[in-house]
RNA sequence: GGACAGGUGGCCGAGUGGUUAAAGGCAGCAGACUGUAAAUCUGCCCGCGCAAGCGUACGCUAGUUCGAAUCUAGCCCUGUCCA
């Protein structure tokens, strides 16, 4: 398995990115001979990607590190269709303006992790709406319609599962795989792209593009998928207490982002370090071999490194400082959520809501009744309790991990 | 267009006239134990209210009834089969 000779495949293999590969030998050879432009497609359904997409983004980074050219494909066109893969329900339609805005917002993350420019190995970003949007229906049918059989399309998991579960699949969505295949061929022709990467659920879509390119142009292109990333307890990555773990700063504060990684399951530490940081492998091996509570040190390193890559050095430093004063010192870190109070005092319930720890008064009261609310570290069980500020900063906590600051305005 | 089946809380899924803010499970939150981990156990889990209680909620609308998620009619949506 690990007999690769190219820098690219060795790098991807040893850091755990490879799940399936269409033609290992062929790609290995190609990567040794020339710069390989490779792309990954991203949906523009939200203004930010979340950690579920981070593997893919990191893979583009590895591609560049290995001396190749990353192509970021924004699905401005395909997002209008909606990828049915792994979904039981049709995606709601987004307006053109929303999609454009989302793409602009998502772009900021890539600029941190990839080097963009005009050079041979500089990253570029393209939008498939630029070509899919212009495509005529008859033209599309002629171009690709002859190369796809419905028989085969029905066997793809994305379609088959939906049918088996008796969930509706619209004709619109049914066309998604065709358009994605079209993308691959288009990029191969116009940008010499030879490789498409993606999550393991994208295997079928990727294969379509490969076959289409081979049949239309006789060019061999390659596909590579990453393993489906789950946390050790079997959950999909990317969800946390507050919801999705967004990559964009304005969608999730750096401190929360840092905390997400800090709370990694013991068993995932090594895997995540390899995938999501640039640390050398021997260093990672040392960190992941830490036993018992010592592994917490490795989690701090993980949180620092990932935050540094995605949010920048300053964000990582501040988040770590906040965490260490808050948890170890019992003090107040500057990165905690803060609530400015104009009055002399505030009820515990309002404070919890104001800090975002409870969505309603009832929820806040339940939290208090359950013994989960703390003021300056000591539990408050009286829901009528009022916090008196007296000009000081006061720490209010929900449980052991969520802390916030009250401050006199 | 026709026949049949179905649309319940974030998700899955019971429930066929009052005892149903709606069983059970999952997810989530909190407590205990720990290491800001996992596993386990316990509590909570629509909103407002200190409370009694009130308001909303079982696709939509209009009815029947003292009383409806449960019955009736129309409509919308989905699936399967037929045209």
C-alpha cells in the first residue's frame, strides 16, 4: 500500500488522506513527472464552510506543499441544483445573490491555507457557474447525455438510497452527477486539471467525471477520496454544542473554535494532528503516545495549530491564553463572551440568556435548578438570585466548560 | 387524471374522541465520576409565569362535538401502482 514514489502520494498516504484512489500507479507516475493540477469542489450553501470540509481544504494544501497546483472549485452552478448525496430531502433553493455572497465569504478561508497567484503551483479559484450557467440544454444533452445511461445512474448510491427509502428525488437533483462530471472534463480541458479529490461520498460523482473525460477526450484523469471522517465515538465531525463548527471567524468565535479541538476525543488526537496540522510526523507520534491526562498537552497543541492555520496566529494565542486562565487559574480570559450591564445588578437568568448560554428563560431556570449555573465558580441554585456587579468583572458559567464575563457598562 | 398509502416535537417513531404538552428511542443540556477525553449512572429537554395557570403545537382551512393529533369535508404535499 505504501509503495508510492511521488512526494504527493507519500505525503497524503502517511498523513491519512487516502481512502480510495482510481489508479494509484498512474497518478504516482504523473505526480513524479509533472505538476498536477487537482481540484476539489465546494458547495456554497452557507456563508462559511465548517470543519467537515477542512479535510478537503487541507488536502489542497498538501497538494501545494508537494509541488502541485490546487484548484478550488466553488459550486456556484451546482449549488443551484443541490447535491443529493447523503440526503433524504431536497435542498431548498438559494437565490443567485445568496450564492454569490456565500462564495465571497467562503473565499477568505482558502486564502489563509493556500497560496494564490499566477505561478505554476499557485492556487486558483474557479466558479462552475461561469461555464454551467451558459450551457444550453440541448447542448448539454448532446455533450454528455450520450455518455450516461439511466440504468447506471440509477445504481449510484445517491440515487439508489433515495429511491429505496421512498424519498422523493427530483429530476433537478438527478442531474447533479452529470453536471459534476461535466465540471471535471471542463477543468481538464481548460485548466489541464488531472485530479479530482473529495470525500468518500463523492466517489461516484468523481468516477462519472473520469469516465466522461476519457470517453469524450481520451484523457486519463484521476480520482481520490478521503476516508469519511468521524470522531472516535462514531459521530460526524463538525458538530459541537453550539451547532456547526464554522471555519469563518464571523460565524464562530476563535475561542469556541479552539475549544472544539481542545475537547477532541483521546483516540482522535493523532489522526487529527496528521490531517489538520503541519507538524512533522515524528512530533505527532510523540504527542499521540502520551498517556492518561498527559494527552491533554497534545490536545492543546492540536487546538493551537489548527486555530493558527484557520484563524491565524493571534487568534490561536488569545484563545489559548483565555483557556489557560479560565480553566487552570480560575480567572477571566479576554476571549470569553462578554455581557455589558448598565444596571447595578442582573438576575442569573437574564445573565445566562444574555451570554448565550440559554435560549429562553425556562431553559435558563432549568439550568439553574439542575445545578449547572455558576457565578465566580460557585453554583447558584436559586433562580431568583441577582448578581451584583459593583464595578467588577464577574464570571458566569454554564456547566464546567462554558464561561462568560459580566461587566459594568 | 385514477386507485391505494401516508404527512406527529431537532430527527426517528407510538398514539384513532377526554386520563395527551403528546409513549419510546436518538440527538442536545446539566449533575456525579474524571483529565476541559471516553464510557457509565442520574436529572432536564415548546414558550411565558415564583406558582396556580395561561399561550401555542400533531400538513393547511373549514366543520362536527361540552371536548379533536384522533371524526367529517375541501385543499396542499409525498410515496406506490395504473392511465
